[in-house]
């Protein structure tokens, strides 16, 4: 379904309204938002917006804080790829051809695709990796080029997540690590976690999955190898298939640590992550600053101000686990 272009009175925000100028954002496969008029919109592929509902709410909040309101001077159209990273270069190229004022991306693959597609259009990313290490920016304080944003540095949380999982399942000497081989974070995160596991005296078996069938195979391997716990790496495909992953963990009675809170609300055991709603609120404000004339090269890469531990006691009980009192005291959310 599409809408014909229609003029809208610009909000009084200090943002100069220009014909054909519109802000575009990406949630794995790059949604679109117009600033000064409603533009023709279309849906590219299937999606899982429920995986990022809180992030979208935070982004909308940030937009409202800078005077951009959906339905008044903006229209948001999400295009979800379900972690099909092979589609991102084409989607990024299509958006660049539209001539947006800003592209906001979520996930490392989307950020890399957008950067490869343009060196001129400003890009604001929200990722979990080190943006210097993956080549998105030159330095955190002076990004350079046309790219800046916010990193939740989920790779730095990996060792802490593994430590919490080990404390929860102290008898699990062999753990499974689930990664998506199509995600650029797979290899560096695997090395980080292997080093962390060695420091804890644990062994990690790396399992790779990029499809629903491969998820089934991975959990079958966990059961066959009698691995005592599971560490799910951060990945958009996994996030879009949270219900399947949580159900497989329950079926195979595998205690698991997840990268996002919504896995826990879906029935997963525990998660330790940044507040993604707050991350996207701040990203929206950065986009607004760029629309008002600031340059991405001069805007330092932002970092999260806090992290959150969530524990599902119902799941722990079903698995026959007793969560240590120390972890319960540290938890920001306990589902009973």
C-alpha cells in the first residue's frame, strides 16, 4: 500500500523545511520517515516490529522532543529484514537514491551497508559493537566523515554476561555460544567469549545459525553434546526469532543468557543489556541536531549511561535452578 505525496505544514522547530528533504532511519532494513511532507511509502519484505517496539517508542519520544511528530510533519514506515543481511546493500542503495537528509541505522550490518552506500548523507547508528574496531568511525571523540551515533558496547558486556551465567549454572563446565555467521560481529565476539570462558575455567562450543532450521540443529547439538548452558550473541535474526529460541531452550531444558530484555519477557531465563529505548531516544536527538546544521564528524559517539539485568524466576524454577541472592539483588527486573 502506498500514499501519494501530500504537503504538510512544518512544525515550528527551527528546522528549515525544504522540498524533497526527508529523514530516513533503519531498523535492520531501513525504515523511512519524512520531515516536511508525507511521501509515498512502501513495505519491502516481511518484518518483526515487535522485536524493537521499545526502541521505536524511544525513537518517537526523541523525535517529539525535537519537534518532529508522526502524522503532523512526519510519517514512519518500517521495513524489516528479519536479519537477512544480504538484502541490506540493496535497501541502503535505494534509500540513498531518494536523497534523504539523515539515515539512522540499527544493527552493525545496517550501519555498514549505509556507510558503503554513501559518503555524503549523514548517518546516525545504534550498534552494539566498537565503531572504531569495525571501521565505522575514526575515533569515538572525533568520528570524522559522515557517520556518528551510539554504541552500546555489547561486546564489552559479553564477559560480564558469561560470568553471570556461570554463577547461575555453576556446574556447567561446557557452554554453548550461539552466533549468526552472517553477522560481522560473529568472529570478534567469539574470540572475546572464548577468552572470557578460559578465564572462568569453562569450555565454549560455538554453534552457528542463520535460519530457523539451523536453530533447530543448533539446539539438537546442545542436547547431543550435553552442554550445560547457552550464551546467545546479539543479532537481529535472533531477536526476530526470540519466541522460537526461548521455546527451544525450554524444550531442551537449557539455561540461557540472552542479549535483549524481550527474550526474558518471552520466557527466557536472563538478559543483560543496555536500555535500547533510551539509546534510540538519544539517536533521534542526534538526528535532529544534524538536521539543524551540525556535522556528524564533530559529534562524539555516544555510550550508554546504564545497563539492566533481567531475570525470569518462573523459568529458573522450571529449570530447577536457584538464582543466587547476589544476582537477585543486582537485578533491575525480576519476573515472578
